[in-house]
């Protein structure tokens, strides 16, 4: 088409966007950007939350052993740091970033001397037949490459609590480890909510049972309680530590009882009726891994 001697194409005659149309387009773009940012933020928050849960789970498994592993009778198996050392971790210093250090190093102060005895099968001269596996065989917790301490998914130091539910100080036993969530403050909901694991849960076991003496015919009789000793051999700070259990009289036997921390411990009864304190009779060696009632027969 010619206008005023010029040829005007259809394309050149198209009008531009009106102000209203431009505003509609910008509004749509803004909404799309908001949705994209919100979605990305939620995905990042979920990722940080899941990283925090993994960190806390890794610490729990380092202390107590892999979760969900059970013994043939169905009871939970305790392994890890507790089984080797015989206690929960003790806070090193007052810096929460390093208070769990004995989970990843056996030389916390860097003096080149191990803080705990290295792992070995140990016994005591008083009864070399009882062999107890104990000692540090970590690292129980492996830190991510390039990091010097475990942190939650938001990069904050973990919160370590003692038995009084207060922040752990140097020398305190650590019974709970947690994160304060995205806001790094106590309380909150959603991703701001606190997360934690209770390391001391189900670690205490109760041991009890009866001790009999076998006569010449192999029949069970009641031994003299004053000459009976029942010892539980366990690890404490990586060395063998025998504990004598409480004795009492029953109608047909001597009973014993005690409470201790779970681990691969060993139980044995002794009868000492002489003056030289050398046992005249011993029971078999029994492995203790959970709360149970045992029967021990004293034999020459």
C-alpha cells in the first residue's frame, strides 16, 4: 500500500504494546520469578534440613553403633564408641565445635600422645581367661572434607547438652546433641524447629541372676555367700574394669544384681573358701550384651 508516495508494509503499521499490556506482562514475569525463588528457597531449606538429620544420625551411630542393628533375640546391638570405651563422649574444652573431638581423634590436644589406650583384646592378671575387647579404634566420626568440626545443614555449630540438660562444659558427659534449626535459636516451628538425638537412651542394662555350687554328683547346692564373688568385666576409658555385683541370699542359691552401660561385657562367679584368696571354683564365662537373668554354676 502507498501512502503519500511511500510504500508502507503491514508489519510497519502494527502498533506497539500499550501501557496496560506492558504492566500485565511485567506482573506475570514478577509472579513467575517469585514462584521460582520460593521453590528454590524451599528446596534449599529441605536440603539443609536433611543434611542436619544426616549429621545427627552419623554422630549417634558413631557413639552407639549403626541404628536398627539387632541381636538374634531382637534387642538392639550397641557398638561404636560406647562399646569400645565403656562410656559416652566427654566434652573436650568449652568450644562446642571441638567438644566431640574424641570421636574423630585420639590426640585432642595434639601432643602426639594417645588420649585413650588403642584398641586391643585385654585381660587382668587376676583372671587372664577373661578377654575383653576395648580401647579406641576410631575415627568413629569422619568429618566432611575441608571441615574441622561437624555442623548442621545451616553451617551452625551443634548444641551439646550434659545430663542436666545444660550446655556441656569441659569434662561433662555429653548425653544429647542437636541443632537449633534455620534460625539458630531455641524453639521455633518448621525449619526453625530444634532437632536432636539422645545418646544415652537405652544404654543402661540390668544384670541379675543366681549362683549355684555343683557337688560331686553334679547336683546344684547353695554356696556360702560370704565366699562368693560375681564380677562383671567391662571397658572403662578403654581398659578392663571389673565391677563386683551386689549379692544376696535366696532359698537355693546366691543371687546377684547390678546396673551398667551396655557393651560386650563378660560375667563370671568365683568361690574363695581359703585364706590365700585363690578361687577354688569358677563359673563359665558369660558374655553380657543386654539386660538379662543369668545362672552361674561354680565348678572346680
